[in-house]
């Protein structure tokens, strides 16, 4: 009897000890950091490799959820808005920054930086890559994958002496990379040889795609216009907007220098066409410059040239569009400090460079100047200059998604020939004004 | 009596209740919630609680030309899809009703399209529709027909989307109608043949009236599903070009998950629900009469 | 004379049918061919019909990208939700048909839940699932798929029960079966073809559903349609692997349907879904 009691007693003690020890172990266990990225992101391969290293290094566990690109934005906002707390850190696009800040979904990182600054802080990143995730003097994240728009051209074609000669004979001036739209058009027409499987240029004009509204902004700026005035009234239906859009539409409808199918292309589809050596010149995000030098993606290794985005008139200064991805820390996270440490680590010199070698556009000044990088991807040389020059971005307002959509529809209608540029832009401007009014921008 | 003790757990009448409870719990809460949202202005991205606006969303809806246009597109899509699928399904069911080996195999093959995931399948159609390296224009080229920019011009975009839906769901209509015809008593047809009725007469006066219940069922299901069409269009065109393929579901989705304007999205989805329910009730009434 | 005329007509019909079948099959064949193409053959101009076939896309899908996981998730979700929908639906249909519970209203109300536009309920469902911590679990997706399939199952099964003469129940009960005994032992075996037909539709719906599977899935649980979107990247659409996914995702359903095809047609025609 007694012995049985003792047995049970011992067992109970053992159990208690076991529970106590295991709960202590649990308590000491490193936190789990969760994030969400989209499937096929250029940063994902390097991210996975680096996260695995980090886990080994620190014992922190990192969980990466992958969703389709189109759903990244909505899943992120849904989770934040329903206080799901599923993500400790996220990688949003700068387009979404104001939404996230207004919703108080992401936290400023200034205090963390003060305590534990990233390598070479504050001169680690070009100022242009810290600007778009800052608000009211607070910084909300570190940049990770960048993409100013550049103009690309086929160096082999532009340097060919026969082509040079023929071009000069036909147009009366030298064949050099275009600085203005009229030169761009001349050259696109000159190289447009559909029977030889070569297009002058290729645009990505699909409604509902990422690029159409961006392209309109680029045209608008290059004609000297602006999207909003200082009081947030839409002014993109100015003459600059109309002319810019008309030029853009004419590339397809009047001159036929971009394929008729370009209305079905998103930026994901026109890039590969250039890399497949079927286009003479085009504008696109910076990754095209990197990818054109990568064997598994490109048939034009060593043949890609790049220059600044053209303007309508040389009196207007060259502008480009910049939008980038950045790491931000969720306000709802219980492990903000750990999340910051990981983000800092992902953005350190070694990892930034490694990411560049694996197909992203790096963000650190040190990577821009790294001899190894410059050897493989010579365009990094000019990226700092491009960023230091005038880069503009999409309107930093939470209503941007809607504005983007409306402008895309307007452009699509003009391309389809249903409306003139003026009609479509006037209509879109009126709708945008309505949205801004409802959102309370015009209260004095 | 092996099962008599089950009596304690309920009566046969009660066997419907697990389902009713399940549906109540899972669907009524969201519906009430949505209804609440239709009366509010609520954006997910401004960190403010929903603001009561009464029927403001409904008023905005009636003034929203984009809503009317998408309604028009939805109706066009639904009418075409349902009509063509009914006719094709009927014709196929009539022509493949014999029990030869060949026809049996054809029947099996015809069922395949409805089993393929719409999202993946639409992507494959997008690949085939590609004006440059797509196979469709390539084949048309052989027939000396100039290919179209299928998904890139407003005029062919809606028909192109309709075609995908017809391709995928005609098999379903075919299956229902074929089963219906197979269930008809064979002596009716024999009698008709003895009376010397022509093929068309047999169809018009015997097959058609007898299969009307099946037709109505197919019609109802296809109507409900095509009116809320989302996956296919979202993948193929996202509503473009020039908004030519923006159906109500696509518009609702954009308002809800791109603009995060939840109140207005709820209002739009309620309108879809009301239209489908109302129209379905008419079908069910018709069915009762038939 | 008349007979031979009829024969020729049948041959003509068969020829037309053959053409239709080829047209219907064409996108499928093209998908299969695409899945066997190498990276540069995919976007070649003009499209290549003859090319060196390669299994690299399948290798990528299964080995590199680990699609067997999504396969497993899809199978679990489709099976469980179908079993539940059939089970609940059959019971409900029985009492709706035999005992006219709820009159005309209840059947229509159940059916009307199938009309719900997913968009209408997705946000509240998301918030609800978030609160009870079911995001990224099998349970949440299964629950939603049962919701989609249940009305349809009830509706189809009602048709089947209606076709079974009441005399069968009565005879069973005269033989001494209880009401439940009659249901399980006599009625159920009679409607098995109908249940199989219903199973096919439920499986197809659950296997292919996208929107809820997307919103409710996460790192741990992901169905095939959601994972297939993997190949629409931000910079490129990978048509080859996509086609490979289309092929492998379709095969289980196609095999299952073919296996029970006889029952399918018999079930549907016998049930005379009225």
C-alpha cells in the first residue's frame, strides 16, 4: 500500500519537475518571427537563404508565408485591419506606405536605430531610398529592393556602324541613345522590323496591370505636368497629360512601334520580350538591367545599354519614377525588437550584396561601389546618379490604389479608341476629385 | 432493433437540423455583418471605426455609372453563356446518346473540362490567346484568318472570356441533359417511331417537354454561377481592356480588396445577392409549374 | 432502305461529334504539350508543335517547389469537406423529402445559400476565423467548402430520395425496421449512385475553389489552386510549370470521375433532379 503511494508520489513530483523544466525551456525559447512575401519576388531566393543562416546563427525561427503577388496587398491589410497579428514584419511597396501608416499598422524604427544602428548608418543608403517610408520625421523601415525606371537600348544595334549610317541617312542625325521623345520615336520606327522579329519598343498597357498608370505618370512628368497641385486637386488632365498620353497611345495605334498585343501585357510580360532579344529599346524597372546579365533569363548578355528616361523637350529636366520595397515592422508584433534585428541583418552589407547577385536591385551605397558587383552589373555605376537626380513617385496618399485604377481605366479607354485623351483624362480627374473630396482633403 | 436506440437522439424530421444549424452558423453571421456594413462608410485603411451613413451607399450605387456598366456586362455575359451552353449541351446530349463504344468514349472525354481548376485553366487560355506566341492565332493564320488581340481589345475581350466559360461548363449542362434523356422511358420513343414522327418532331414534342425539368435545373445552376463569375475573368483580363469585361463581382472585388472600401463593397455584394435570389426564385417557380 | 439511311446519318453525327471532341480536347492537349516544353520553347515564335520533350517542369514543380505538400492539403480538404457535405446533406434531404420539414421555404432557403456571392461574406468570415484562430488551418477551409457544397448536396439528394417510392420505406418498416433502420439499411443503398454523383460535384467544387482557399490559407495549409498562382511572378509568368500543375492537379479528379462515371450518369438520370 505504502509503496504504491510512494510510487505515485514520486511520479507526481517527476511530472511536476518535468513540466517546470519544460516550461522554463519554452520560456527561454527564441521567438518566432513571421512575415509575408509574394511568390516569385526577386528578393525571395536570397531571403530564404539568408533567413536559414540567421536561424542557425541566432536560434530565432523565421516563418515566411508566400502568397500570389496580386494578393499580397490585400492579405496584409486584411490581417492588420482585423488585428490578426499574423506578421511581425512585412515587405510592402512604397505605394502602400501611407495606407499602412494611417492605419497605424507599422511602427517607426527610429528608437531601434538609435540603440542599434545598421552598418555605416546614417550613410548606408542613398537618401532617396529612405524618403518614401518616412513621415513626419519618423522612419518606418529599411529599403530592400529598388527599381527606378530607366531607358534600355540594345547596345549591339546602336553601336553597329551600318545601322548608324542608315539611320543618319534617313533622319539626318547621329544614332545615339535618345534623350527626347521625338528621337525615341524616330529610333523606334527605324528599328521596328516585325518581319525580322524585332519591335521598336514594347509597352505594358494592360488595364488592371501594374504598369499602365505608372506609364501615364512617366509621360505626364516628361511633358512637364503633375498629378496633383499643392492642394491635392487633380491636374493630370492638363495639356501635358493629354499630349503625353496621346504620344503613348500613338506608339501603338498610330506608329505601330509597340506590338498590338501590348494591351495584354503587364510589366511581367514586356520585360521578358526585351530579354528575349526582340526589342530595340524600351523603358522598364531596374531589374531588367540586372536580369539582362543573367544567363538563365537573358539572351542579350552584354548587349544591354541604359540611359535616363526621355523628356518631351530638353528644357524639361529628366525625371524618373521610383518605387521600392522596404522592410517594415508590424505595430501589433510582440517581438518588435527581434524583428528589427532581423531586418537590420537582412539589410547588412553582405546580405545586400548577396541579394544583388541573386537578382534583386540592391539598396546600399556600398553595394553600388562594390567592384565585384560592378563587374557583373555595370549599371550600378549610374544608379546612384539616377537616384540623386530627380526621382518622383506615385501620390503618397492612402487613396492611391483607387486613383491608380481610375487612371488605368482612362488610359485603356483611349488606347481602345473609345475616348479621346482629353475626354478620358477629364473624366478620370473628375472622379479623382470626387474621391479626394470625400476623403476630406479640401476642408479648409 | 439495431437502430431503435437512435430514436433517443432525435426523430427523422430532425435529421435536417445539423445542416440547418451549420448553414445558420456559418452564413448568417457574415450576412448580418455585411448588412450592417452596407449602412456604413468604412475604409480598412484609415483606422477609424465604421461611420453610419444610412442608405448613403445605396444612393451612391444608383448614381454610380461604373456599377450600371458592370451590371450590363454581367447580364450580357450571363445571357450569352447560359444560352449557348444550353443549346450546345442539348445538341451534344442528343447526338451522343447512343451506346456505341465510340460515343461512350466521347462522353467521358467531354466531361474533362469541368474538372480542371478554373484559375489554372484560365491561365492556360491566356497563354493560348496570346497574340504572338499563342496557338489560337497561329492556327487561324493557317486558315488564312487574321488573328485578333483577343484579350487586348474591348470588342473581342468579352467574347473571348465567354468562350472560356462555355468551354468549361457546357460539359456540365451536357451531363445533366444526357442523364435526363437517359432517364426517359424508351417506349415513348419507340411509339413515336412507329407513328412515323421525324427526328425533329420527336425532339419537339417528346424529348424537349420531358427534359424541361432537367433544362431548368441546368439553367438555374448555370445562372447562379455565371452571374457571380469571378475567377476566370480575374485571371484573364482583370476587367479590362477599357473596362469591357468588368462584371459585378470583379467591380465588387476591386472596391473591397483594392480600395478597401468595405461598406460600398458590401452594398454591391448585396445587390448581387438580391438579383440572384430574385431570379432564382422565378426559376424555381417555373420549375414547379413544369 | 430506311435503316441504311439512318446508319449514314449516325455516321455523320459521329463525325461531327469527333470534331467537337477534338476541339474540346485541344486546350487540354496543348496544356499537356506545354508542360513538356523547355523554357525557351514556350514562347517561341511561331509556337512549336514538335520539340524535344522534357520533364524539367514536373521536376521543378514536385522536387524543387515541393508541390506534394499542396497535393496533400488539397486531398485532405476536398475529402473531408465532401464527406461532411454528403453526410449532412443526405440526412437533411431525407427529412425534407419524406417529412416535408419546413415546407417549401426550408429547401429554398438552403439552396439560396449557394447563391451567396463569395465576395459578400469573405471579410466577415475572415474576421470570424481570425478571432477563433482558425486562419491557416484545415478546419477553416473545410468549413467554408462544406458551406458551398451542402446546399447542392441537399438539393441533389432530395431529387434522389423523391425518386425512391415511399412503398420501399413502408415495406421495410412493415418488416420490422425502425424509421432509422429503414433509412440506413434500405434507403441508403438505393441512393448510392446518387450519392456518388453528388460526391463528384462536391469534390470538383472543393478541389478547385480559389477565393476562400486563398484568403484562409497561410504558411501551413495551402491548396493546389492557390499554390499554382506561384508561377505568376512579379516579373514573368512561368507557363511551363503552370501547365505541369494544371496537369497534375486535374488527374486525380479525372480518374475519380471516370471510375464512377457509370454511377454518375445512372445517379443523375435515376435521380431525375426535379
